[in-house]
C-alpha cells in the first residue's frame, strides 16, 4: 500500500485503543481487501456482521460435527479491533477474509478454548509484561493503557511492530516454535494468496505478536512443510451471543479482560471519558438510593485527575477512577463499589444474533419458543415467579424444565419466597454463552426442544440403575410435560421397584414420586399410574421400616430419621391426592408404623423421638402420652447420649421445636429436669447434640425459654407463661373469625350451616 507491502496492523485483542487506531488506519489507507485473524471457515458467515440485528458481544462458535463438546469460540466485542475491521470492510464493500489456522485443524489438534494469542504466554512469554518491565513498569495492563488505550489520534502500529520484533529476536527459537509457528505459516500462505489477487493494497489485522512473523521472508515450501500432515476434523460454525462477563475470563483470543464495561466506555465515549464515566457511576448509585449529587461527581473527577498526575499517568485510568469513587461517592466503603464493578466495570451486556444466521433446528426451535413465550435470554441473573394457572407461565415452566433435562440450565428452580403453595413456581434465570455449546450437544437428541427432551428422558430411563433416579426422572417428565416419555419411565420404575428391597432406597425414591402425583393436578397432567406406583412403594415402606431401623449406628440413624420425615410428608401429600385405598386408611397405617417406632425399645433414640413428635403434631398422640414417652427416654437409666439423641429427634432442628417447648410447660420441665440431672462426666458427650438442637431456635424463642426456666419450668409466673402477642388462653370467637379467610386461601368450600352450629357448640 505504501510501496513496501501490505499494512500489518498489530493489535491487542479486545483493546479499545487498538480498535480506534485500526478504524483510523483503514479510513486513511482505504485498502482493497481486509484480512483478519480468525478461522477461514467463517468467511461464509462474515456477511452477517453487517445485519442490523447483529449486536455484539457475539462469538463464532466452531465445533466438530457430531461432537459439539469439542468446540472453540472466537468472541468479538464492539471495541474489538477485528470487529471494527470487519464492519468497516462490509460497510465499504471491501472483501474481508479470515486467515488464521482453520478450525478444522485447531479442533483436531485438541485446542478446546479457541486460544489464538495465548501460546506465547503458555510457553512462559508474556509480551506485554516483558515490554512493561523494559519500560520500568510492574503493571502490564496499566502500561498498555498509558501507551495505547489512552492516547487518541495516534498511530501505534509501527512502534508496536518494532517492539514485538525486538522481543522475538531476543527470545530466539523459543519465540518461533510450537503452535504459533504452524498458525503463522498458514497466515503467510493466505497473505500470499491475497497479494496475488489484490496486490499490496491489503490491510492485515492480527495480534501484535504475529506481525514480525508475517513480515519476515519465508519460502512457500517451508511454510507448507510445517502444515504437512496436520490432523483435520469436519467442523460446523455459527454465530452465538456472547456476554461481557464471559469476556472478563480468559477465552477466545487468549485475551480475557477484567473490565469489558470500562473498555467499551473508552471506545464509545466521544470525549471527556472520565467525566462521562463518573457521571454514569453517579447515575447507578442514585438508582440504588445512594445519596450522590453533582458535587460528588465534580470532586471525584478532580481527585481522579490529581491521582493520575501524582502517579505519572497521561490521564486517569480505571484504577484512579475506582479510588476516586471509593473515597468521594462511597465514603470509603467497598460495598457500593462491588455494585459498580458488577454493573459497569464488567457489565451485563448480552449480544444478539440475527435470525438469518446459521443455526441448528433445535436452536431455531428454542428461539421461536423464546419469542412466542416472551422469555428473553439475559446475561444478568434475575428472579421470576410463574403462576402455573396461566397458560403462558405454565408453558415457560415446561420449557425451562425441558432444557434442564437436556443439560441446558438456563433457569434454576429457586426456593419459594411466599410459602409452600403449588401455583407459584420461582426461578432464577441467567443465560451464559456456554449454554450455546450445551444446546449444540443436545441437538443429537432431536430437532425440537420437546422431542429432544423426550428422547433424552427415555434414554435416561433405560440407563438408570437406582430407584431414586427413576422417580426423580418421572417428576422431571411431569414438570416438563413429557407425556410421551412417561410410559418408558414407568416401565423402568416398575422394574426397579420390584427388584429393590432396601427400605432406605424406597423411602428415598418416594418423595419425588409423590410430588409428581400431588402437583400434577396444577399442571393438568394425568398422574393415575404414578399414584398407584407411589401407593405401592408407600405400603412396602410401612412394612419394612421398623425392622430397617434396628441396629443402626449414629450416622445411619440420622439418615433414616431423614427418611422418616420424608415419608411422613409424602404420606400427607399422597393421602391428600386421593391415592391408595382411601385417605384415612393410609394415614392410619402410617400412624401405626410411627407408634411402633416411638414405643419400641432398642431403636435409635433419634428415630423414636422423631416418631413421637410426628404423632404429636398429627394429633395421634396426646400430651400425657408424649410426656410419658419423654420421661421413659430421659429416665436416669438411659444412656445420656441416647437421651440427647431422643431430644434432638423430638424437638427437631427448627423453630417449631422451640415453640413446642415454649408452650408445653410439662415437656420443658422434663427436658430441664433431665438436663440438670446429667452426670458431670457424661455432660461433654451430650453437649454437641444439645447445642446443635437448641442453636437452631430463633433468638427470641431462646430468650423466652430462658425466662421460663428462671421462673421455674414447671410452675412459671403467669407473666412469664404468656409471651408478647399471645393470649393466656385460646379464644374460640377470634379463631372462628379467621376461618372464612383461610377457606378462601386454601380453596375450600363454605361450610354447611349445621357444621357452623356444631363448631360453636363444641367451642
């Protein structure tokens, strides 16, 4: 172009200063063709970069055909020099080509992360660190910002090329071997081919490290010899959305950057970047209710400029602005500074790819579902609640469950913030670029989300060897609305259930199955077959549980106690769903099992105590009988550790156990009497169990219990018996007043007038 050959524009990948310099150089040189570092297979896709719907950050995804897990990414941001060059070429109708080693070789050689500029670092060479050290700087990032990123209207390419040439010459053979040598040989061949077609009127945009290699004289034979015998794989390429958060990791061109949001601001700000940045910081803090005024912005700008002058920098960088914001706007606190780092310095930008870009049928089906359900992928994590009574929300829920079954966790079920209702389903949604690879891998199961999820569920059912895995899969199928997969899952479930005689396995498998039965009504799913299987599993647990609880050590007893809790909850749900041979019969049989566990000598104390507590909660055990069981368990002849385990099982590890002791003075008195009678030499053995139990109580409950015990647990003063907000006795009139509201909330029918009179008479 200037009489000495093509223009070699050596850049730092994802560097805004390099991007500005590339744009200025292209405007000045007006080349006939632009060559860019990247996989040549993407030449057929590069025209999509001109589509108005293409919004970076985006990435080229290459994967081995039939094995999407072997993949590589080439990401582009708005401030990437390669992206600027591509957009300039397409905007000026100039041919643009990629000249790096083909992805077919890259993937066949086993390179998994598309690292196109990091080999010299892997070999122990960091060009920026070496140049910064030669200039007397110990921070390569800060040095590069000062000499390139913060200098506008300059041409850094000759100086950068000279510096890289000196570095490579100093390193000798260590700088010219390995993967880089192969890649640079291919680049030289592609450059020769372009020169035969366009002459020297060419601009090459590549990593600065490669510029000396592209300008040196090598024979065609030598370059072809380096490429001879390279393995090759059949590959497929497509555009995928990328995120600023993913750019903040080491990926793509080996140029992970810690502050993509800051770099985007430097690239896009027309002038006064520090003032505009600090204004954006103030706007964010005000939106989060932090008291920040224009005076704070002015003082922060002054402080950042002063810090830059003291530190000898041409203008304030990210470090100076962060220090100024911490001191002026955050009053020395790092808490709001973390918000700034998350929202602005890194950012939540998620790119978009046009619908016309190549994609697999599964990706197109997902995109269509996202549009029809108005469920837009976002890089920032957000919490949503779906009302399953609404068709759109129910369809959204099914989509997310199907994707989870395919290994594409776009959403994760969250803990309910409003109770245990079955109509509200909370989710946390976050789209990560890696999910595009997961989606490509899932394409092997089908061309639609529903079809692929069904095929995946059938395959999992055939591979399952544990009963709990199949019951969890059955629950997933119901949540995802995969009715076609249920027959295969049910056959696998029946086969495994018939062969498995371990009560622990049966008890572990029952909850997921019962949840599917109970909550299938909300999703309008037929669960009759599952209900029969669940009832059969429950009956087998009833028969085998007492024997399975014998001879257990402490750890096994704790696990079995968890199974007892799970089965108890499952029986309540299963009976409420009308499964089995009558609701009352199932509850009665389970109560009989609990009574056996509570009263049988020789069983672990934690299991006996838990069974007694469950019977008491269900009204199947009166307080006098409960006090008698506690008295027997805590009698002087009982081993202290076993008695402490009974207390832990009976009281539990939640707030409900504390409320029970707070309102039942006899039980509290029994615990107090037993505890004060424990021998001093045995007390250290029971202390951990007691501390674990009572530490789970709310602080208010612990204080109230202490007050009661100070007044005497068995005969406390009236003022101590009644905690704030509670009446001394039950008030039937006030109870009846809230019943209509409770019936509305629970969806229960209004009572018959005769039932109301009966309630009043009994009160």
